[in-house]
């Protein structure tokens, strides 16, 4: 894994960007909003502070930019951007929130999933409607860190994304301690 595109500069996208940089992976991040602020728990973090943090880590950030087209070519994903540039990536991370355009493009309306080919969703982009009200921002951060950690392990993309799906589910169930969590984990194991 050499180069990753992150679509969306919210908590999930930023966490993933920093985690990926820690493993020496090149990261391009596009954020559609020109007035880029990160919202969580009623707190606003100023754009320039965040931008300084991710740029210091070596992330290439483009604000006011989205994508026009995304084509999974098997060995890479070809992306065309709204600023008339294009690029090729080993992995595209959809961190573009509850109304995720990446989710729409990859899974279509009504379908669900976390990854397909070389595209993966994190944070609010995974579900149109929250399944864990009040814990969404923590989930977005955990997703970003977990994805960065797995990308650093240098395994084939399909294997890595399958592990991401499993470990993400484990993290969610791990919150449910006691008999309910044990029962859910056991049901999950029996299904797989
Ligand atoms: C009023 C309010 C209160 C909340 N309270 C809580 C709370 O108490 N506890 C809690 O845990 N969570 C809370 N949340 C939810 C929390 O803010 C989100 O779960 C969290 O921000 C998700 O992070 P994310 O990075 O997945 O998505 P987002 O924060 O939505 O970030 C997505 C980013 O992608 C950008 N983007 C969108 N489309 C594109 C595109 N096509 N191309 C490029 N960029 C794009 C957006 O501009 C945005 O910056 C609250 C949310 C709101 C609105």
C-alpha cells in the first residue's frame, strides 16, 4: 500500500490520514467544503489548526474539491476530481459522512457494505442512519486508526479490508460487555 485517497476531512478522514502517515503511506485528502470545519460533540475545531496538523504529517490536502468519477481498475482506483485533475490510488477511503457520495457510487442506493474492491467506508459514511446514537464520532476515530494500522501491515488489499470489517465489528461488540456482548459475539461466530 503506497498511496491512499481520503474523501472527506471530518474526524474519520483526519484520523485515518494521520494513522496512515504514521506507517509512511502517502495520503491525498480532498474536502468538499471550502469553509472546512470539523464538527463533533457540539465543538468546532478551526480549519487552520487541523490543516496545519495533517499537513505537518505530510498529507496533501485540497479544500473545495470533490470527485467526479471513481473507477476501480483492479490494481488501482482511477479518480477524476472536480478541479480537473486525476490520480491513481491503491485504496480510496470514503470518509464523507452520512450522505456519502462514495457509498452511493460504490454500493448504489439501498445496498449496504463497508468495502468493495479497493474502496472502503469509515465513520458516518458506513450507514445512512446511525446505529449507535451519541457514539458516532468515537466510531469515526476508531475506524480511522484501525484502518491506518491494518494498512501498515502490508497484506493484500482484499485480506486487509476483510480484516478491517471483522475487527471493526469486534470493536463495536467489545463495547457490549457481559452476557449480551457474549451472546452477540457467539451468534456472530456461528454465522461465519
Ligand atoms: C448537531 C450534531 C450533534 C452531534 N453530537 C454528537 C455526539 O454527542 N456524540 C457523537 O459521538 N457524535 C455526535 N455527532 C455526530 C458526529 O459529529 C459524527 O459522527 C462525526 O462527525 C462523523 O465523522 P465523519 O468523519 O465520519 O463524518 P463527517 O464529520 O460528516 O465528515 C465528513 C466530511 O466529508 C466532507 N464531504 C462530504 N462529501 C464530500 C465529497 N463528496 N467530497 C469531499 N468531501 C466531502 C464533508 O464536508 C465533511 O467535512 C453529532 C453530529 C451533529 C450534526
